[in-house]
């Protein structure tokens, strides 16, 4: 009963306002073409049909474009708050419209949902918000001992379109560094040799162990999901390039040394066959940060 009387009140007030509207207001409340039946017409025109809907559609188009092109992970939150702001803005401009219709609230939301679904579809299999990192989100990985474990782990199976020989568990910081190295270090060094790079041989990734498996040594970065060991590369024609056999070889050795050099800085620690006896057959990369810059041997 109370709601009905409120509605009737609003009706009477707005219908009255509409009659006076053409002389006193530019708002699209009452229009000249409705003069024959002013009371009924004004009721029709109170509805949020023309202007709010157009404004809203334009805003949503703009937001959708931003959403589709933006890589900002905070964008969805921003979008949601903008949607709320939009609803409030309409309420301020046109109280009748938002009071009488659910459309201005519901429609942007469904359009945004659609845009988000499309984006998810495109990014299928992507982790760390990067389509170039294919794999799955794992989340918290508890360590066997307290010093081990990963807060937010991902399991990577392909980097920048190149398959890994085994899936590798790490955090997103390390995954991002890995991808940067594949793009800026590995691909340019190999170029079109053997038809180009087809697979990266992963020797180790997450493992709760001490450095170089030495008793009493500090926990390795491998135990924190911040390290990866690479032992070789396969080319499209089937050629295998390995750290063990090719590091000192002409041609392929030059490629490996370029990759090693380029990794320095992308990763905080870079160890290759020349560093010590533990790394004759693989590159060790990790994202630990050292005072005085990257440690590369
Ligand atoms: Zn290692």
C-alpha cells in the first residue's frame, strides 16, 4: 500500500512537472509532439528511453573497448566501480528513470559480462594474466619444511608458443622472467636454425631441497618456486642442442652463450657450465635479488 501511494505521488508530481517542462526545461521530459495528450504523453516520456539509454550504451562501448585492450589486472575492479558511478550519475540526472526502470543497471552489466567472457575465452589456458604463459593456476603449494613452498604457484607447459619438455611449477614473477628470456634470449639466438625452436628442455623446477643438494646448505630458490633449470633445446627438424655437449661447440655453443648472457639481469641469478661443477649440463636461473645486482657466472 505504501509503495503504491508513493508511486502515485511521483506520478502526479512528474506529470505536473511535464506539463510545465517545455517552457522551463531543456530536459527530454515532455516534448512538443505530445501536446495533444499531455498527461498520458508525459507518463510515456518519463521512461528512461532515449537519452540515458544512448549515454549508457556509449559509456559501455567505451568501457568494453578499454576492457578488451587493457592488460591492467585491476581493470575489472575499476569497471565495477565505474558501473556503480554510472548508475548513480543516471539517478542524479534522471531520478524517474532509475526509479522506474531496471534497465540502466542491468544492461551495462550484461554487456560487461559478455566482454569478460570473450576475454576469458581468448585467454584460455593463460596464467599470470599473460596469454604467452600457458598452463594452469595451482595456488598455494605447501613446503615439506617451512622454508619451502609457493604462495601462488602456476604450472607452466608452454612459454611464448614453445612447449616445455615437462610442466614446470613456479611463481608468476619467475614465469614472467622465463618468458622474457625465451623472447629476448632464446628465440633470437636460435633464429631459423633447424627450422626454429620447438621445445625447451626443463631439467628442474620446484623442489624442496638445499642448494646443489648439499647437506647443510641453504634452501635453494628451487624450494620457493623461484628457479628453473634448462638443459637444452629441440629444433623443429629434430636437432637437440644440449648444454652438456654443445657449450664448447662451434655454432651451437655461440647460441648457448648468447642465451646465457641475455639471461643476466632478466634473472637475478644465472649459472652456466662455466660457473661450477654442479652446472655442467644446465643453466640455473632464479629470480632472487642480490645486493649489487644480478649474479651471473
Ligand atoms: Zn637450479
